[in-house]
């Protein structure tokens, strides 16, 4: 099994950086790459409605921003634009566009944006299309919230053809076109690396992972039953389970000491033992939960990687 990889979630980091200093956020990708980090993850929302905070907001502003727990005025810059800027100043770092709300865009438009970023970065793009949770966002953009899962399924098929075929034809319920050229293609004929994410491994998510996924990234750490189900489905489809990159968040099981303090790192790294023992070796951490000063990021990355590798050796993972 390979050494563990660490990805930094740099969206939702406004306790650590100025939300309008996006150039400064891009500069942090250079720091992360120099410290040995595997990738930068950026999420997105396009617009927020009143129900964004229907369940209240976290007491500690560094905490995770879950469904219905976000201030409507919370800044959500375009993840693809940020990752494009990061691609220009890095050479190795993977660029993870997580929670791309794909049903809100036509698949040919979004597919062109993804293919361009993948080509610019020499194949470093990882993207995770999702249907998300905020109905008001769909209503504002004129897209059916009820049909978002079916829309995503059609988009996955369109992208597979657009990145592979010379001439693209698709006839579906939501998209219909014939003999279209789609250029330039992504870095590889299979397109950018595609992860499938979900809160739980429901049947539609399982089907998407098996048919389209290079990785599986659930919102919560998967249970042993989830992994067994996923392994059986992959093997039944003629795919090896070990070709699937398993990814999980670090820090969900460890709280903040109070509403104003950062979270200690050591207990969170201890959580990684169980995840790595299950075969999950790509781990995502949100540095703004642990540091408030951006000039601490390099040291934070090095400390986190060192601690993670030590714990990997304890459970017999990596070199």
C-alpha cells in the first residue's frame, strides 16, 4: 500500500486568510507544494439563499460548514478559477475541484472548462461532481432540484463521450445533441480524474463509483460494510478494488476546545490510524481549523505529514 497522501481544503478558510485576498490564497498553494502536500481542494457554491443557515451557523467559525449551517453572505469564489491560478504557479500539486455543482451547468460548457484546466495543468485536475443540498440555489438558476440526480447521470455519460470520441452524439431526457465536435480534449482520453462523493453509499452513488469513478470520497468516513459493498460491486463489474483511490476527511471526530480556539492537531492525526488501516490513504484536512495565521501553513503541513507518516508505519501502511 502506498504512503499516505495529504490534501489541504483551502476553501472556507476565512479565519486564516482575507476572503477578498484570493491572490494570497493562490500563493498558499506554492507553500503547500514545497512542504510536500499532495493536493489542494476547493469546493463551491454559486449563490446562497435564506435557507443556507436554517440550522444555525457553527459556534466556532473554523468548524465545518454543513448543509443548512452557512451564513448566506459567506464568500464562495469560483473553485475552477482559483485552481487554474494555482496550476500556473505549481508543477506537481494535484488540483481537486470538490463538490462541483455540475447540474447547474450544461455538461458541454462545464466539460470544456474542466478539460481546459486539466490540459493547462498537464493532467493534475481531480474533480468531484455533486448534486448538493440547497434547493434555492437550483431555483435561482432555473434547474430542477428534484431531477438533479438524473441530470448528473446524463452529464457523466456526456463527459465520457466528449473526452473520448472525435464526434459526440447524445440523446437523453435533459440533453440532446448530434455530431458535435468537442476540442480540445483533456490531458488523457479518459478525461480528468473523477471522484464520486456522497454522504452515504446509496445505490446511485455506488453505481456512479463503479461505472465512472477513479476515487471514492464520502462526506463521512466509510463503514467496513460500505467498503465491503464497494469491493463486491467493483469486482462484479470487472474492476479491481485497489484501483479505486479511497479518500476521507480528517477531523470530523475531534471537536474544538471552545468557540474561539483552533483545534489541536495530534488527536486528529490519531484518528487517521483507523482510516489508514481500512485502506484509506488519501486524507483531507482543513488547515484553517488548526492555525489562524497564513504564515504558519508551511510548518503546519510539515508537522501534519510527519505525524501522518509515523501513524501509517504504526498500522503497517506505506514505506
